[in-house]
C-alpha cells in the first residue's frame, strides 16, 4: 500500500489597513488543497494491489530440525494459507533424501543434497512423497536444503549440515 502525506501550511501575511483580508484567498487555497488530497487519496486507493491478488506469490517459511547432527528435516510452512506445506528429509541410515508435498496449493517441493541428488514432487498431485537413495561414504558431511516452486516462482531454505 502506498501512503501519501500532504502537509498544508497556511500562508499568513500581515496586511495593512485598507488592504483586502487574505482569508478569502486562504479559503480558495484550502479548497484546492483538499481537492488535490481527495484526488491523491483516490489514486492511492485504486492504485494499490492486495497481497492476495492474482500474480502474488504465497509466502513460505522453513524450519530445520537436525537433532542428532546426522539425519533430520526442514519443514515448509505456507504462511499465506497458515498450513504446513511439506518438508525435505535426510535419513543417514539408507542415505535417503525425501521431498514431501502435503498441501494442494499448486506448489511443489524439491529436496537437495550437495552431492547433486534431488528428490522432487514435480508432476505429482499432493499429497506425494518422492525419495532418492544411493550409497554414500559413511561419516561424510553434506548440505541439504529445500525449495518450493510453482506459478513461475521458486524460493529455497538455507542449507543445513547432515551426515551419511
């Protein structure tokens, strides 16, 4: 939303005896100022776009939980809809990367591992879980992150450390 501030400072001038009083001119200026302010307010109201308008993207937050420093998840919340949208998970036992899409909101979930491994729910209706596995050397550290994509939009979490 745009905010327009208009400051009106009435001009005050002393006038000598016999001169016309400035009040009639001030009324005219005040009327013009009020008219301009009303016009500006009308433009602001009609020119603003609500956050839920078409073309606006939903807002997502990411919450990591890696309790043992090896395996864990990054939860995805669709703040616009106030609902859990999905998660990315890494499971060191089995070296499994998982992407879970829980919310039918038109967005997909991608789980990424720094090895280049990607699990994605792309092309599947929600709810859906995609899994990618493959043996990795034991005890190595990797970075995991999750991305939300759809409607020509993509946003990703920060990276977290996990281990195989």
